[in-house]
C-alpha cells in the first residue's frame, strides 16, 4: 500500500531520506516543500483531517497549528482569559513557577500513539492531540509546533499564514512551500482583520491625557505632539 512508500514507514527522518531531497546543480540540497493548508476556522480543520484519514495519504506526517485556546491543558492557564500572557510568564519562570506540561513536550512529539503501527502515521485532529497530551501530561500546543519540523502537511487557520506577526511567532516560513487556502473567498475579510485594530473612545481620551502630560513637561515634544493631534482628531 502507499503507506510503505512514505518516508515515515522506512523509519527515517523525512529530511534525511533521499526521496525527500533533490540535488540542485550547485550541490545544495533542495527539500521537498511542505504543504500549508489554511482554513477559515478550527472546526474545518477537524473535518479535513477526518477526510484525510479516509484517503491513501493518511500516513503522511502532519501537524495542526492552533491557539492555546484549543490546546493548553495547564489547569490554571487553560481557564484564564489571557492564556498567552500567563503561558509566557510561566515559561519565563517570573514567579518561581514553571509549566510541567511544557517540560514534557518531547513525550508527546515523540509518541507514536497518534499512529496505528510502528513508524506509520495516521491523520489526527486537535482533540486527539489534546487527549494524548492529557494522558502523557505533555503540552499539545508546543508539541504541534515541534511536529511541524518533520511534517509534510501543516493545517492551520488562515491568519497563521496571512498575519506576519503570527507567522514570525510560529516560525512559519512560506518561501518555496505549497500554500492551499480552503474557501479562499474569505481571505479578504481575514486579511482586513489582520491589519485592523480597535480602540474605544475612553482609551483615546486616556492616551490624549498622557500625551498632554508629556508635551506640557517637554518630554520628547516633537514625537508626542503629532500623536496627540491624531488622538484629538479621532476623538
């Protein structure tokens, strides 16, 4: 069957398998591109991974990038409204505490329970990863990111591909890769959201007051005066 032809079935790392690299004329190795599959919502990723499981390609190494909202299993952080900040604080050890789930992340990224047999991959979804993460007490969020290194196909919401800040934070490099956008007519709205920012009138008034203080105390006046003018005009 097709599974025996996968690099994963031969037990080799994909990047070391000769079928995964082509020689360039100048002697550099050219890696086979990854496929980045962007969808509008996380729910659609679940549907697509279910479909992938039914195809001849269910054995292809894959990963799903998603937010901590879906993949954090820390009992305190996962119930917090600012998961990202709390996670970063824990990993930096600011309050003398750390995250034991993060330190067990390799148990999950190396675990073959996501696969049906030795060395054979099987398509999975976020719920499968989280379930296994809870069982192994290992962080699904960072495991999914680690799995991206050896993955041939990476599923993620659109904004992970469109928003440059998210791309940087997730170490996504799209150069020479294959990008597939599902239901691409939604891209315009998503792109607009990526470069939009919302502020309230009270935030603008507070900013103007602070800028007034800066200007009246001669603190970098030439920088702060134009900003104050922008706040005033928006208000």
